[in-house]
C-alpha cells in the first residue's frame, strides 16, 4: 500500500534543501511507465516515482507553453499574470519565485527553454529579473537566435556540422539537444555551482515537443513494437472548433489529424515515446550525478511538464483549443528522501501554480501567488485551466475555460463574433476517455449549472485584488 503524507516537519529542518526542477515540453501524464503505460520505457522516472510521490491529477494552467510556464514561475493563474498567449511578454512587475530564492541566498541556474517572452523568428528572449546566475538559454534546437547556447555547444564539439542542413530532432544522442541539457545540468551539479550556498537549478528539456523525431536507435525500439492506436472520436456532439483543428492544427499552420495515415500516426507515436525515453536516460544521468556528489538526500527533485500532447486521440494532434486530459494533465513527481515517504501516490487535484508555493515553503520562505504547498494535504478540491486564443491565433478568437471539480470536468467555450457559446461536460469516473459530452444532456443540466456557477465564483475569487485599499472612499 502506498505511503500517506502526514505531519511533515520539513519547515523545522535546519538547512534549506537544494531544489532541482526538471521540466519537459509537451509530455502528457500517460507518457510515463509509473502512470501505468506499459508501452513506454522510463526506468529512471519510474525510479524517481518509487522514491518519492507521484501526483496522479496535476493540471497545468494552460494547454500551451508560455502561459503555462508563466503560471509556474509566478504561482498565478493566466488571468492574473497577463501572459495570455505564446508571443506575449510577461509584465515586468510580475515577480518570479526564482528571484525570491536568489534573494534568500540560493545559487540559481537554468538551462534550456524558458519562454516568458516572445521567441519567434530567431529573436532572443527578453529576460526578467529572474535571479539566475547561470542562464544557458536555448529556446529550442532549431536555427534562430545567435544567443542559442545549444548551437554554440554543438558547433564547438562538432565544428564540421556548422552550416550544414541538419535534422536537429534526429541528431545522434551524443550531440542531441536533450543530451546538452543533461550535460549542462551535470556540469552545474559537479563543477560550476557555488558550493557555499544551496542551489536551485532548472533543467528545461524541449522534448517530447514536435517535430516528431529522435535518434534512430531510440525510434527503432518503438517502431518494432505493436503500439496502441489513438482513441477514436468522431467529434460529433463536441464544439465545432475541434473538427476544425482535426483538419488543420494550429489554426492552419500545421498538419491536422485527418492528413495522417494510420502508419504515419504510429511513426509519430514511436518518435514521441523515443523522445521521452531519451529524456529519461538524461534524467538517469542527472540523478546519478546527485548521488555521486552526495546531494540526493538533501535535494528536492521535481519532475513535470508544461502541458500535454493529443497524439491523435480524439482525432486531434498537438495542442490548441482543446482541454482533454491528454492536453492539460501532466506528470508530477517529487523526491526528497529526508522528508517525503517513498512510494507515495496522491490522487487529489493539484495545479502547476502549486510548485512555486511548495518550493518556497521548503526553502523556508513565504509563498506569493495562489499556490498551495503540495507537501501538505490539498484543501482546494478543484483545478482551473484557461485558453485565450493562446496558440496560433484564430481570426475569430477561441476562448476556453476549464474547471475540474471532483469527478466532473466542465469546459466553457465563450461566445465570440461568429462562435456561439458552447462547451463540454464529462463525468471522468464513468467516462475517463471523455467520449460522451454531457453539455446538452437534459439529465445533467443541474450539474452543468452548478459547475458554471462554481466557475464564476472561482474566477471572482482569483481576481487580482493586490492593490492596497487606502481608505473607505
């Protein structure tokens, strides 16, 4: 039987812990062996889960990168921090929890993606007052900004590749972007950290984000297996925007599900799993470095992802104006041997905004934002997710809001110029695959109304009212 988290006294520890935050991009909850997926090889992540706690119901605050990552770093919902879409910059007044740690004496570093500002067309990401002493930034593995440190490393170790027309997704493992993330993280742990301070380090992997490619030796092991097929869904009874997205992903900027053959879909899944396994190998190397340095016992390790991937389920690819479990429920593993009982599994509803509160509390600091400490029993009972035309923009904007409460998931598609108000309602106990939309079912009208009212209450309760009131009038 899994251990239960009770009465943790980590606030009384004399020394604040080190914190290692490992984050992937576009990894859905089911892409993990410890989550019950017998098709995928993730022995190191499974080991991490067995040594700590696995949260089975962790929801991100947006199904696309930048808004979700802003919620992670600020501890605030999308409608609070203002980074509502990819390509939108986080307002300067928003405070990142990494800055709190740096101000408290932590040695802070980051490698890989960050995405709190626009990065399109090769531009470098504008930095905030983030507190990172070490900042080895590379938004993705593709040609673009001259500030991309992965390219600087790649052409140093392989100068013969400079100027070549490369498939960066499928480069050999020893020079892959994911290997670079692992190498830079290990370098920080073993060589370049300030040993007089506790550390906070963020390893931001780009995989398993599309394009769907990985080193051939990784793809081959899955190509030779019989992998499960996508969950079929004719999308009848679902909001029409999903049929649009089924034909053309990213508002017409990427291939839609209907353009893939069955064999192509299987190749995509093989590549997606291969990317996860490559990341898993790098996580194993990083965990081994913690052991070698004698840091494992006093380091809080967090593994998670910024959102999911549809991968053909519900006849949809990638991400966008859809809030199925595959898009918004992500892996979340925490290991802190001195504090968290090994083999713990938690089923309560938690959110990405809770990570900053958890890390700051573990460091002995006062959290800000809306998050709750994950190392204590959750008292919230719901999760909120928002999409505000947040991916590639539709000419007639698409705005969605999701409330998960108990067994129910409500998704409201808000009305716009030509799109009528519609939505989705699922009973995740009776219908975990979200095939039967109960939005228009008369027998479920009362629960829909109740959830819509709860959603309104939640939005009002989480409005930004931080400006001090100076007088009665």
